[in-house]
C-alpha cells in the first residue's frame, strides 16, 4: 500500500524513493509484524480465554500434556494479522506473486479456522471432517497451480521444477505440474499441522524456513544474483521477500507467547494457514524439491505418522495384533515418552532445522 501510493511521488519527495528498495520494505514489514503481534497478542489471548476457547488434550497422549488442557488455542489469528497487515502496508499489491501468496494464506487459514471452530467452539471431537479439509486443500492447490500454468507472467517456467545441487537441472512436468502443486500444498500444510505438538516447535521451525525463503526470494528476484548463484531468475519474485520477513516477524512475535510454558497455541488456523503459505512460497520460487530438505523436520514428522499407521495396520492384518515402531507418533512424542524434556526436544529440532536451512542455502552455485 505504501509502495503503491507513495513511491509514485518520489519525484516530488525524494525520501519516498526508499520504497523502491525491497530490503527496506522487507525489514519494515518484519518490524511491523513483531509490533503488531506484541500489541494484539495479549488482547487476543484475553478474548480466547474469556470465551473459554481452550485446547483439548488427547487422553492417550503424554501425561505431561494434561497440564496444558484449557490453554487458549486459535492463536494463529495473531500470526495471521501480523503477516497480512505488514504485507498489505509494505508490499507491491499489484505484484502477482504477492496476490497468490495472500490468497493461499487466507484460504488455508480459513480451512484451519473452520476446523478449530468446529473442534473447540462447537465441540465436534474431530473438527472439520478430514475429506472436507482435504477438498479445501486440493482446491487451493488447483487454483495456485492453474494460475501458474495459464498466466502469461509465468510462461517461461510455468511447468518447471528445479533440482537442487545440480547446475541448470530442471524437470518439465507439463500439465502434471498442477497436481504436483496440489501435492506440495496439501503435504506441507498437513506436515506443519502434525509438527505443531510442543510449545514453540512449529512456530520456530516455520520461522527458520521463512527466513531462508526470504533470502531465496530476494536472490531469485535479482538477475545479477540469480545468474551468479546459478538459480532461476523469476522477475517480480523478489517482492515475496516482504511477505517472508513479515511471516518471520509474525512468528517471532507469536513465539513470545507460545514458548514454554505456552500462553496460547496456534491451532489449525496457524499450522494449516502458515504451512500452506510456506508450501506456496516454495512453489512460487521453484524450490519445491529443495523444500523437502529445507523443511526436513516437517517431512520426517509426517513420515513418522505414515510409517506408524502403515506398520500398525500391516501387523494387525498379519498377526491380529497391531504393533508400533515408535512409542507414539509424530516423532516428537516418541522422544517425550522416552523421557526427553519438552524444551530439549524443541531446541534440538530447531538446531536440526537451522542445519538443514544452511545446507539448503549451500545448494546455490554448487557447480
């Protein structure tokens, strides 16, 4: 908004030329996001607590989690406002990348809100029925994928997937790129949702991923940097840096209240919404496969659930008694039941997330 209204006045007021710099607007978006989260965080927590919108804890979960029962949830509203408002203020709202990421964030957050509302307010035990949730995620993927496939702005790379660690190596998926986008958005949002089980875990990991994607979007949007680092130049994608740093700032602000002992949980509105946003960022930046490494903790958490469920069904069918590989899935609960303190699990997962981020960024200019 500031860019669209104030930058055209640069000839009359030279100070407005600052708005031409993505680095300036991205930094301001991060600062604005943190200020907003610090300001609205206590208000939203107070409203959630007043309306008794509290977390329900599974009876078969770790016993240490029973003390968290009733902690306000749906705190993803804090993140959502902290990301959307700075993006609207500091980004170029005519940029197609910004419009797509805003759509994906709002759509996926809407699905998460409905799930939380049905689960916490209406007391439906399972919340939004899984198939309806999946339909919503598929629709988001179809809209994003079709837009990229058919819109002229993306025509040069509209079906291309880049292979990390290999110079100028791409796979052209053709029309199958659209279902591939559906898979990435659905998989990423669900993986983040599964990871959101310990205080600060998902928020911290998403913050690490968002900061890494901010660097990638800035490089991808500059022809000089992208050529030097052997990555695809995507004209206009640098504007996503503003969104990425707004997301980073919003997640850091949320961690102020979500770190152990958590005053609020993000709920599905946060995990599905921001997970979908990060997946969409990876798609827009042509780093879908690289994100499997960058978001490796999310991938492993999701795989642990898939392995656990598959093995349980397999052994039950063969022997009549289901067996488990992990004491409990997702993986962070396995470590909890092995006696590892929650804080240590979170910090160690963050460290792994940072290492994976550094490894991902090292994929540039390998050859």
